[in-house]
């Protein structure tokens, strides 16, 4: 039997597990512009690729999907080029709408979007625009702040257009970076939906693919706290090694995971890091022990805790707070200096 686990690239179709309610809300819910916040490797690209897949496969679907990865755009020209690339890459989109990528050359992104929308509607579709790596907009707006209000105007053209933006929490800062505070970009996108770790039953269904002993499967779900990437990584390695204890120990000392965790901690704001490190130092503490976190306004601490819990960095049970999963906790314990340096040094 071949290793059925995929740890690294995005997953979709029969390799995509869970997130039913989120998919339904995005495809059938009332909002025409949505922002989905997820931590690194929590499955943002997979979610968008699954939306694209579902929309393409279902004969009932009113949507013609277009997946637009804006990572590396850097400036408005780059943004437009990546949009044209997205059209070039999607034969189904071009077939459904009759759009020819060459016709879009030279136009700015908001004009291209307007053209795509017109063509989609004329062909009887609603446009489902799936924007990945949304934080790139901060960099693009740094080159030309006028991009944001122009984009925002197109993105809010609903109901013929539904836009889904995925990003980490960092996109929350986009309106601080923009001098054009009169039209906050996020206004139409909030409140965000959170991409959480999987549910226990979804995780166990995924692990079923490995034909593991039920006790081992439960142990993997528990240690990873159903974080989809960690689940797949551990399951994949266990599938090969057949030695769960060794697989867990090796992963806990793994350089790649350590680098992932370090960059996660680096990308946090001071208040987030402060609360995380306190909980790491005092696992199982209750809310009152966290009350006076340095530099965190009382009302904001609850908001930060909620966000970190939704993203899988923290977990809370019966009022007791712990680090989100065993690997992250082990790393924090093993590397207080690295986490502390992140705290002192701020974001890179
Ligand atoms: N719904 C899912 N079902 C099963 N596995 C998943 C799912 N979502 C994510 N994964 C696992 O997590 C890994 C990372 O997924 P993905 O690339 O979609 O995350 P991401 O949030 O886009 O990551 P990045 O922050 O690097 O862009 C996948 O390779 C897969 O192992
Ligand atoms: Mg991604």
C-alpha cells in the first residue's frame, strides 16, 4: 500500500478533509466578500483549491471560480500579471467565460477584474474570486496606496462577484499601513472567519487511510491537536516507520518544524507572543493568571486569546489554558531563548 498522506503541498478533492460548515458558508452564505484567517500551514491554499474544485464539479453551482495567488506580486503591475497568470492557468475558467488571457495584457488589476466579472456574468455565471496570500496587499499598497480603494470597489460589486481572501493575521494591519484611512480596506471583509484545526472525527477519518491501530490514531490526533499539517506529517512518517514513539520524538526535535514554529512566533504581535509565552511557562493556568499581561489592554487580552485559540496556537479546556499542541509546546520549552529573542526583537 502506498503512503496515502500528503504533507506539504495543498490538498483537494478526496484528499481534503473536514471544513464542511466553512465551505457551505462561503458558497451558500449571504456574504459576498469574506476574509478567512489561518495560521501558516493550517490549510488556507487547500481551502481555496477545494472551493474551486467543488464549484467546478457541481452541476448546480452558479459559480465560476478563479484562484488568484498574489504572493510575490510586490507592486500593482505584479498584481495584474499574477491575475493574468491565474486566467492562463485555469482552462475551465477560460472555457466557461470565453476570456482570452492576451486581451487582458497591460490593464491594471481592478480593470481586469471588472472585465472578468462582465464576461462571467454574460456567460451566465457568478464569479467566485479566490485570493490566496492576502497579506501581499500590504506590500503592494506600500508601492501605491491607491490600489486598495480601487480593488475594494471591485471586490464589493456583489452579488455577481463573491471574493474570498485568505491570509494570516498580518493582513489586519493593512489599514494601519495605508494613509488612505478614509476607506478602510478591511471594512467589507470583517469579521473574519477563522480556519481552525480539524475536528477530532475529521482527523480520525483522515488517519483511517493509514490503516492504523485505533489507539495509535487517537494518540496522533491528540499529540497534533488535529492540526492538519502536523496530522499528515506524523501520519506519513509513522506509516513509513511503524514506530509511533520514535516518530513523535524525532518530529519533536525536527529542524523543519522548529523553523516553522520560530517563524510563527516571529510573526506574532508583542501582545500575542506575551500571552503565548506566559501560557507556555505556566501550562494549565486560568484566565485570571493571565490578567495583567504586559502591554496588553484588558479588553484586548481576551480578543488575542480567542484568536490564538481559533488558530490552534493555544488551547483552552474548562478555563485552563495550554499551548495548542504537544510539538509546539515541546519546542517552546526546548527553545525559550529563541522564543525570547523573538519577543525582544519583534518581527523580522
Ligand atoms: N482540509 C485538509 N485536509 C487534509 N489535510 C490538510 C487540509 N488542509 C491542510 N492540510 C495539510 O496541511 C498542509 C498544508 O496545507 P496548505 O498548503 O493548504 O496550507 P496553507 O495554510 O496554505 O500553508 P502556507 O501558510 O504555507 O501557505 C497540506 O500539505 C496537508 O498536509
Ligand atoms: Mg498557502
